[in-house]
């Protein structure tokens, strides 16, 4: 039998709930700065594993984020910049030419 050496060392420390630690009972939908911690860059709500909230407070955070979205305090989704793959894979000199051509076509008046 081969000797299997077990890895010792770093164990992930379990995150503690932000609301339980600070003894907060209410998640305010008007407090946008705190709610932004629980929303990712695209605008979707982060999961419980990522935020470290307990199940009870994760439900309250979800409800507060949804209320803030309805009140237009938080965006439903953030606009993302999409780049065409052919422009990304082409060399830089070709990139600038293609982009310049597209801009000229858009600026040209439709006849």
C-alpha cells in the first residue's frame, strides 16, 4: 500500500453573519451602501456562501434588495460592455482599423 500523506494546514474559516454579529434585527432597504455589499458587479444578489449570512438574514437581505430595486434605489442589472470576439482576437493594428471603419459608417448620414 502506498503512503498517502494528508495535507495539513489552512482550513477555511467559516464566515459569521454580519447581522448576528452586530445584533441587527432589521435590514433596511433604504440603506443602499450596506445593500451593495450583498450585490455583485452585475447586479445580482450574492449567495449565502459568499456573503456569510445565516439563512434568516439572507432572506431578509434578499427581500430588502428587491424592495430597493422596486424603489429605484438599486439597479436591476448593470449595463455590461460587450466586445465582439473577432475584435478581441485580431492584432491591435487590425483592431483600430475595424473600429475606425465602424465609427465612420455610423457617422455617415443615411442617404
